[in-house]
C-alpha cells in the first residue's frame, strides 16, 4: 500500500513508519520542514499541502498534534492543542474529499479523553462523550474529519489510551523513580488507567488499515487497571517497593491543577470493543505481561 502519514517523528509515528516499511508498504511522511526522500511538505496552519501526494494513495494515517502534557495549560497553549489537531485534520479530510482517486481509508488520531472522567463506569465506543476540556478537544478533533466521512471514505478515529513504552510518554517519566524505590500511586490510586503497549498500538493501527470497521475505535488493552494496580505491577516488574503515595498538591503545583487532575488523578475505564470485534488479537492483554515484555527489551 501507498500510505501517507503525519506525525511521523512522534512516539507512535516513528516506529509505525519503520514497521510499515518493514512490511513492504510505501510510506510518505508529511513534514513541515524542507522535505527529503519519501517526504512531502505541508503546513496545516496556513492550509498548504501537496494534494497530488494524497491523490492515488491507498491510506492516510494522521497522528500529528501538540503534546497534551508537554507544557502547562495556559490559555495560549490550550488554543495550540486544539488548533494543532483540528486544522491539520480538516486540511487532510478536505484534501481527501477532493481527490480524483481517494484513499480507501483515513485513520485519524483521537484519544480516550473524549469520554471524560467517569469513575468505575465501563466505557465503550457507544458511551456518551464527556464535558471536560480534553473531551471537547477530542470532539472537535473528530468532527474536523467530516469531509472525509461525507466523501464516503472509510474513516476511523483512533481513540488511543496511555501508550506504554520505556522510550517515552508516561512510563519513561515514571521509571527513574520506581527504579529507586521512590514510586507510588497518585492520590488514593483509584483512578482508572486505560493503557496499551506500544507494540499493540502499532499492530492495531496496521490492522485497521484493512479491517472492515469505521468510526470510533478504542485503542486500549482489554484489561484496564487502577492507578494503584498499575503502581503495584510496575514495582513488581522492577523488583522494587512502591509505598510512597504522591499527594495531589505536588503535581498540581508543578503542572497546574487542571492538567494534573486530567493526566494523573482522574481517568477512564475503557474497553476496546470494536477493535476486538474486528478480529484484532492483543500481544500484551494484561499489565503484567506488558510490563515484563517492555522492560526486558
């Protein structure tokens, strides 16, 4: 397949490109800088894109967007979080819709933050959306893909959970403290963490290139855990103790209350119903299996 991908330098995008090429696909990366081989320049902020690159492609995978936890949520950065997602999605979707030979599938990034914090409620793709800032971003993010949907292109919203890899993201930040025996649960540890290993995230995206499914798909492992359970599992995998709970005031002071609560002290119990119905099999279905595999690489 000829596959166009945005966000190819990110935590998910970089290894995804490597895997897709290893499996024989022709991958073109969308970049904002001067393009090199197998790259095409675009600028979502100004609406610039080479439409001829999209026309005739078999698939488009859209993973770009400013990092949710990279900076404090100032008013300016909140707008950047929204614009970096909606403008890029709208540009790709409208370009796809205008193609003479349209891609067969548009896999567009999203996140489980769309559900908002829901306590112990089990959430599926059919669950209602939340009302938080992150939920609102995700709703507008998915809505921006409407031109692709209206053009009859199979459009899938990749509602990704916490991607586990020692190479980046949440796990990389936690490992140093846990290796020193200084890790611990956040608050009371009751918030749910819907996670997925990086290997399963990559495999799921590749699976969805051809699976007969459209609309929202939760990219999370089938066994979400509470923060306390995750903490225990990580400490066990590292053969360390994790007995020091982290009170709210520290992260709230460092990150700001809204961001700290969204990332650390609230969560969602999300089930990958549509992904499993489509025939996908998880390599790492439980947190213990995932952490053993990830930390022994």
